[in-house]
């Protein structure tokens, strides 16, 4: 990558960091930048010529139907130890189907820079009809030619990276689940007058605001889960609706989203669907992709994993650094061996690289600063049975947070306690700035409280650094 190209990419990242919204009422910003990558990905094509039966897309993969959807073929390849997923749990291969019986495999993740990935060897398990065969071929060799200066663009591939920012959070994302619609909403593209005449459910259906970006997994093909009314139900007012889908997973995506908001909606919506367990699907009990896919399939849906997510300032900047440093370092080594007249050119190149690294460090620092935010608590239930309560607390990533359940002096005296502190605990926020906390009284306090009959109104205080949040709860027997 040229120095000018690198500076342009750095400037775009810095501009994104400065433009990230800081208020919960702002709609998420969706930005994109085209980056030059040093290596071309390996692309292979599997062709299935059959009308029935099963096949394995690679020797170590699990078996799928002859006309399996792309997500099923991708999941089967992930099960192959020779392919699998990368260290972040993202698939090492992306599968699309340009036509019936054809699957195009693009190797990514841990294999994206591998030169000439060995061609997969599909296996005919029980295929029948037509040509009764399954074959594979290499479409594009991985790696690419060596980079030659001063015109590196001849051997660099372009990839579009998206940056999504909301409420102090920022993530990078690129297409990975093959879904081109029903994603995050970009209401900034809507006509300026849409808010007055339209309802929130109509906003969700505005054609101009639709994107295919999906930071969450979804269960597609279920009308109730695609209903604009149900989609809006889990998105708290008065904020704008951010998504045109209901997440089908138990964890947050890292955009200030809370599973506690969509899990009850999914449970309620699916409680009346054939194939669902009594009371509906409880996503909080499903933690693996296989469990989620099984639950979705049971109600007649198609499970779609999320698009490929990376922390902003992480993978995108790493790719930019790799694309810049590798060819420059190679050129510096060559220039060192050249005649003395090239020494000044070497010094100029090294200075440009130092400037690029400084700019990248500054951009990373700005992004990190935007993740510092005030502490906020959401109770799983306002009733603490036997004094035990569970809550989701958000704040600054890596910071300490203290949660205390406080009594009045009169309440403490009524149950024979000298202190007004009923229970307290301290935790550390994870890298997403969140912590699921269960707080309980000590054995002595619990024993004293168990002797009392009336319920007690208490204050739950959450403190992190100089910020604090409080909510009310009730201690019940």
C-alpha cells in the first residue's frame, strides 16, 4: 500500500472515531471504507450433480443434503478440523451459491493469506439421480504475486470494511452470513419528513433504510419473528429502532444492545408456534451455534449466524498495518543493498512508516476513549427472592464496579442489623464494558432477614469510578 493510500485509510478511521455518537438517542452510524489487502483469498467451487441424497463438502466435513442451503454447507465445512474457525470463533470459509448445485468457497479468517489452500475433496455419501456426482476445483489460487513497487495496486485486492457505532460502542463488520436484507437500519437515508407521518413499525419497513448488516444471529422464515411490530417490540423507546430483525442468540453483539430486551420477545412470540417448547424458546439457555440452529429448525426456520464481527481498531487496523509494513520492510531490505544514491529514498520510506504508525496509534487511542461511559444497571427482576437479585451492569471496559443493596436505618433495626448495607459485591467489566451480576446477602444477614415476614423496599446502588446509578427493588421471602 502506498503511503498516501495508508494516510487516506488512517484519516478515514480517525474521522469515524470523531463522528461516533455519544448519546443513546442517536441512531447508529454506519460507515464503510475500501481497504487494500496484501493477499488474494483462495476461492474454490463445489459442483453437485444429483437430484437426491447426501454428500460431504470435504473429507472431514459432516454430511448435508444434495441441495443444502449455503449456511448448512458452511457449518459442515467448519466441522472439518482442516478448515474450522479462527481464534475468534469466525468461520475460516464463506460459502455462497450463485446457482443450483454450485457452492463457491472463499477462504478467510485464519486461512485468508494462505498460498494455494489444498482443494477440498468432497465425498458422495448417498447421491442419486442426474450425474450422481460431486466435484471440486480451484477457481482462484490463494496468496497472489509478490508486490512490486512503485505500483503495488496491481497485486492488492480491495475489500469493503464497515464500521458501526452506537452509544459509545464501535465494531467492525463484513458480510459473512450471506443475508443481503433485513439487517441494521440506516434511518439517516430516509426522507427527512418520515418521522411525522409514519409509525415506528413503518420506519422499520422504509425501503431506503434497509441494509444487510447483521451483528446478531437470526432465525429466518418465521413470519412472527419478521413482523415489524414484533421487531419493534424489543427496541426500547424513545430511541429509534436500530434493527430490522429480532436477534436469535443469548449474548450481546457489543453495540450497547441488551439480550434482556429481546429474549422475552422471542420467548413470547414462539410460545404459540408448533415445534417450540412449552412457554416458547428461551434463548438464555442456548449458548452454542448448534443449539440455536436446532431450536430454529424445530419451528420451521433457517438459522443464520451473524456477519463477521471484529473490534474496531483491531482486525481492520491489523490488516492495514500488515498490508503496509510487509511490502515496505521488504523494499527497505532491498534498498539497503543498493548503491549509496538510494539511501535517501530508504530514509524517506522509513519516516513515512513511522508517521503511519503514529497516526494509527492516535486513531486507536481515540476509539478507546469513546468506550468510556457512565455506569448503568438493568434488573432482571425488581423482586429479590430471599434477598438474591440478578442484574446487567454496563460501564467502562476493564473498570471495577461495586453493587450494594441498601436499607434504611429503620429497616436495618427492624431485622436486627447494625449496618444499613444488606449486601454488596465488586466485579470487573469485561472487554465489552458489561457484567452480569448476581448479588446475595451474607449467611448472617440472610438468617436475620429470614426471620422477618414483611417485604422490604430497598435501593440498589451501582458505583464505578466517579459514576453511579441507582434503582429500586423489593426484598421478598
